[in-house]
């Protein structure tokens, strides 16, 4: 199956090309893409289209760092429902977690990974090998948009503490330091940026937990629909409903997915998962999101996650995080 990308992302590339005097609609048509598709939030196009367009642009735009200007060309609607979920996120850390989880809705030919330690929160993006010039352009577009997304939520003064790029240092590379507001390491082992713990966990004024929660359910179902063979995504989409009803079972899940229990176990094992681990991981993620919302009492969270008793939830949360829900909330209120 050919990897695809969300068509509306093409609007970012189209605006960027037109900013540099190129005939973007003609370039899209040249590669078999009707420009009208770029306005269709349900449409998807072959992911390799971006490489073909970037290769064309590399020979027509003399500025090797022109991809950084994509930060001026994006809009949340270009990312579909994920763009609005991003705007509603309570912290940048929460928003980056959503990007990691639902990245394949944006493009199936690449992936995002989130790591966190005492130095900060790092998002790295990996993709397939391609023409080096095209890869450099697409990396600049991706990373500049991601950092600007953070600035849209947290303020234009936001500066990453580190940016690593696999691309070679271009002529006039100092423009990257000015753009990102920090030192940029070229010829790196990865394409990534890191936010300080303070910036990553600061509560955002744009937060709307109810909207974010509703969009999470939509995104989970769209991800499952995108790749019906992805049993993990399909399980996660169904778990949202199962947890609320309190009826979580491997047999019920297998029935919902129209497969035997043994087949479900085998497919989860191929992803290094068991059904119980998937339930625990989903509960842990939802627990942290609900506990970040002061409108939910710990009793509310207990039943939203399908636990019959608060003591059972407390034991599980301690196993996941090393602290009780009350201690977690107290810690978050101090760092907010």
C-alpha cells in the first residue's frame, strides 16, 4: 500500500512556493495532484508527492534555507482535526504527545517520537531516505512549522533549548540560529528540537480540555480507519468507549474487531503488546489528562477510567508513575 499524506498540508507548501514566485498549482498538476484537493480535509495524496515538489523547488529557489519560511505559511486547519486538538492542548507536552500519537494522520511515510528527561522534552521526526536536497527542504518545512506551532500556543518568545538537523550546514547557516533562537547542530544523527521542562509543562491560556477530549476520540477513530490493519489503533479507538462503560475485556474487544481472541493476541504480540498492557497504557495516558483538569475530582477520574474503586485506581496510578493521584496533582499545581 502506498503511504499517503493529508492533502491539506499541501496548502502550506503551495503558499511557500508562491511566496517565492513559483506557479504552485501548475507544479501540483505536473505531479498528478489536482490543486482543488488541497482544500478537501478528507482527501489524501501519495506521500512521495512532497519529495517530487521539493526537488522541483530546489532547482528554482536559490535560497537554501527557504523552507524555514513555511512557519509563515501554515494554519491549524492545514492539519485537520489534529490542528484544532493542538490548539486546545493544556501544555506543549500534552500537545506534542498528541502529535506523536496521531502523526500518521498527517503522513504515513514518516513518524514522530517524544522523549522526556531532566533536560527537557524532545520531539524527533524520522522519514524514509530520499533525494538529499529534497530531504533538506522538507525537514526545514517540518521543523519550522512544528516550532511555530509551539510558539502559537505558548507565545512568540518561545525558544527551544536545542535543535538538531541531519542536513548539511547550508551557506548562511546563521539564519537558522536566528530563526530558532538557539544553537543549531547540523550533520546530526536526528531531526529534533527540545523544549525546556518549564516551557513544555507550563499551562497554556489556549487550553480547552473538553474540546481536546472530544477531538481525541475523533482522531483515534480516524487513525483506526486510516489503517484498518493496525490492530493497536483500532483497539485504542474502541477502548475510549469500553473504559467509560466499565466493560473492558479481551473477548469483547476481539468481537468488536471481528476476529478471534487468539488472532487478537497474536496481532498485539507482533506489536510487542498484550491486551492488558494496552489497557494500562491507555488508562495511564487518560488518567494524566483527566487529572490535569481541575474540574474532575479523583473520584470522577476513577470511574471515567473504568475502575470500580478509587483504591484500585490509586494503586494502578502509583504503579504507573510512582506517586498517588493526589501527589501528582499537587506536583502539577506547583509547576504550573
